[in-house]
């Protein structure tokens, strides 16, 4: 699979996959058929980068199949939105993960045996055939089938007895679609922290069944733990009230403004701006995913997606483009262009916000920022209070409200 970091490539792959997004997807999506897989969309890297929007994905699939046939696929899209909304209401989960990740690495550096076990895991040398295969596939391709991610995380936690934060970090440093919400909360769900006490135990028989069509399969997974006692944590993560901005009206764009594109909003098209900016600014921060080295594939995809998106937007709006790097200043870029205001696609909880918001915050206090919310997120997140069912039962109504059904 070639994930070219452009919107054009995302649309082309969506068109190719559309015929299979209905009942065939529902029937075969749990099978890991290897890197040549065609039973899942593999659109997530483009979705994460904002080169393709969840709303337009739902619209295309529903137009081709209808809700009955595409129910499973639409539900998977809403899982992405749900996780973001859940983390948005519990930002302490993200900040606790960062602290605990750093503490786990510090402990790793002091414990030779633990360090050896970690190295064997990330290098695919544990002796568990299936796990080792997925470790190598992840580092070589930047992608894993969702079912493989679940098995991998379960083996990491319950068989290898490694801290889940180290595994979550390993994923974030390599996954092209690495997402702060989906990744963090999925690892917590496997370990019994997301849904308290409910864990996911990888079983050799299950892996064998769902890798039957794999080129190297069925994949063996001998010696797995037969028990999955839920993890515990010292603190509760209470829910905070959402404070989401409404979509700005056209008057917010009456004055000259710049548009910011970033790791999670690299294309201008899904933003549906009512008027053209005077400047497009690209700001990629993939290194902020981790304090350790981020893979070349993940780093390049994010940077190229943002750079390509900036170039395409500047051409579409017939304006200049500028890069806001770690060494430059957003205020200086705006001052040099003689522009006061900047439109910023909503920055969800995660590393992109952590990297960009400290310098944007003073501009927000001065009233110089126009936040661009995602309408699907804006309508869905208030329902992401607890489990996914609260979102699922509202999904059809949300799609209708957006005019997608």
C-alpha cells in the first residue's frame, strides 16, 4: 500500500475502495490478510492528516451502499470521532499518559532486564511469531490492521508484562495514522482502564482464525497469557464540560486573514471556508508525538501532507504560502504579511495542540484567531460522555442533520 500524502491520492483510494465498503467490509474486516489487504479501507493515514474528512467519507459510502449495507463501516468512522470526543472531555488522560510514559522510559533505562524485554518486543525478537511479525510490519510500513493492533497490545500488556504507555509510544512513533485519542484510549481499553475492568485477551486460536488468509499465515502465537487482569491507575479522570465554538459566520472573515494548516488539518477543502485567505501557513510538528525518535515514515508523511496541502491551498486561493517551523514565529509571519487574523482548524487534545497552542494562545487572547470547528465533531462529541453506544445511537440523526443521509 502506498500512502502518498496528498488529497488526490486519498480520493483515488476512496474511489477504489467504495465498492467494498458495504457488506463485504462487514463480513471480512476482522481478517488480517497481510500488507496486500483489500478487505479494509486503509484510509486512516489520510483521515488523520485531514486530507480527507470523515463527513465526506460517510457521504461517499452511504451514497454507494445505503445505511443498512454500510452500517459497520460508518460505525468505524464514528469510533474515531467518539475517541476524540471522549479525550476532549477528559484531557487529564492525555497528560497522565505523557507523564507515565516518561516515567516508564526512565524505569526502563534503570532496569537492564526490562530494557532487554522492551528491545526484543519493538525489534520483533520475542519468539512469539505473530507478535514479532507485526512489530516488523509496523516499523517497515507504518501501518497495522486494527485487529492486529488489538492482539499486539494485549500480548504486550498481559504476556510480555510491559507498561502499556511504552507500547502506545511505540505505535505513535511509527503509525502513519497515529492519533492521540484513538491510540491512547485503545491501549487503555485493552488493559481495562477505558471501560473499567473490561480487558481484551489475545488468544492463539483467534489469531490463527483471523490470519488464515495471511501470506505467512495462519500466524502462530504460542505461549500467550491465559489471564488478563485489568490494570489499575492511581487517579480518576473526571469529565469536563465541552467548550466547543460554533461555526463562525461570514463576518469573521470580512477582514484579511491567514489560514493555518497542520498535522491534523492538512487540506483546505474539508474546511469549506466562505472566503479566501490572503496567506496559507503550514505547520507540521510530527516530532512532538514522542520524546523519542519518530520514524522517518511517520515524520515524512505528516510533513509532506502539510506542505502539499499548503501548496495546493495557496494555488486554489491564489495567494502566498509560508511555513511556520519550530525555528520561526507565527507572530512574525503574520506581521511580515501585514495580516492580523488567522483561521485555525480546531486543535484537539494531543501533541499537535501541545506543540502549536502555546504560541497561538496570545493571539487568541488578543481576539486574532478564528477557530474552525469540524461539524461532525461538534455534533458528536457531546454524546461521547461514556461508552460508544451513546454515540452510535445518535449517529444516524447526526448524519441527517449534516445532510449526509
